[in-house]
C-alpha cells in the first residue's frame, strides 16, 4: 500500500513538473533565447562589414581577447564621445514612446474598467455574449482596423462629414496624423487587453463584502473605492502591463496614424535595422527599452502582490 502511494505521489510530482515546465520552456525558447541573440548583436563591432554576427573573440599573440562594443549603448544617449548626454533622437523617441504608452494605458483603464465591471455583474448567461463582442475586433486583421481609422478620422472621413452634416462645423477638423489620432488608434487596439484581465478578476470577487460595507453605512461610491478597487488591483496591474508593454514598441499605428513628428522607438529601431543597416545599435535600442520597461513593472507587480485580499478585508 505504501509503495503504491509512493508511486502515485511520484507520478503526481512528475505531472506537476511537466505542467509547470511547459510555460517555462516557452519563455526560454521565445523570450530568453531571442533576448540573448539581441544582446550578442548589440555588443558586436560590425566595422565596415554587414555581418551583425561578426567575430567578437580574437586570438592575438596566443591570448584570447573578447571585444565588446559598449559604444552601441552609449551612442543611444549621446551623439558622439564627449557630447552632452540625453541629447539625441533616440532619447526623444524613448520619452515619446513612454508618454504615448502611458496615456494609452490610462485611457484603456478608464474606458475598460466600466466595461469589465458591467460584464462581471451581468447575468451569467449574458456574459459570453459580451465577451464575444469584446473579442470581435480580433476576428479582423490588425492592419485593416488601423486603416479603417484613417477613413474615420480623415478630413473627408465619417466624423467630419457627420459634424458638417449636423452644422456643427463649417470646415473639416484636422484629426488624422495628430496626437489625437495616435491615442485613439492605440486605445482602440489595446482596449480588449485591459478589459479581459479586469473581468477575470472582478467576476471572482466576493459580493458579500459589498453587502457588509453597505450594512456598515458605506455608500455605493465609498464601497466601490474601498472594496472593489483594492480587490481588483491585480487585474488592474495585469491589464496595465498588457497594454503598456506593447504600446511602447508600437510601430504600425504611429506609421499610419501618426504625423512626421510622432517618431516612436519602434520606428527608430526599424530605420536603424533596415535603412541604416546598423543592427548592433538597433539591438541596443531594443535591449534598453526591454530593461527600462520590465524592471519597473516587475517591481510594481511584486509590490501589488504583497497586498493580499485578507489585508483588504481587514
């Protein structure tokens, strides 16, 4: 009997390790390895050649030397050695990308939270319909959806024609190739990434806590702020991460809806890699952005995870 229990326990442990090993294997293959390849290219000295995997280990006088070109990183923040720091187009592109990603995340949160709250409080038989409506845009090509916004926001587009037809304006309002068109396009595309994790969190909330808050004299707004929002904090963080991270490196929307001055880091990386053929600098730009985004978000996630639902109940 004991041998049978030990065998069953061993099989369960092997099964648990296999289940947990699949996502780790996925991360290693599709994140860690590409990241290491980018890191290797970012430290390469291409010289006058075109090989981004140029030799880095040299044997001179019987001694092996590893030559790493750190200037690929330093040149991101200064135009040339000795010049002032944070005075390059790359630094401006980073700041612009972070700014657009931040405002996109805020807009998605303020628009997506009521959507998620409504779906979570709807009747169980109606929730799948609402979720399908949220997922419906994904059934259409990403590129087609962005092009559709060009037709909506153009000078002769749907919005301007409707406003002029109602007599609210006499001439078209410039909306395309502006900051507004950028934020509208990015918010529209990434809104489902905010709604879905918020819904998954809100639908599991214990509604008896709200009843207890009302019994103790808390109004609807106070109960929402003190109970619902803290309990949905993990969903808020997950949604913000899912929106903010891809928004920073967005390339298609700035190219189609943004103006000439809206140069985000995704477009700069593209130009460095395919126009200037400077793969090491393009890789350095990508590495810096990955570190600059992931490190603060990991810290934020750990800080939020430290607050358990039991703390909120107290």
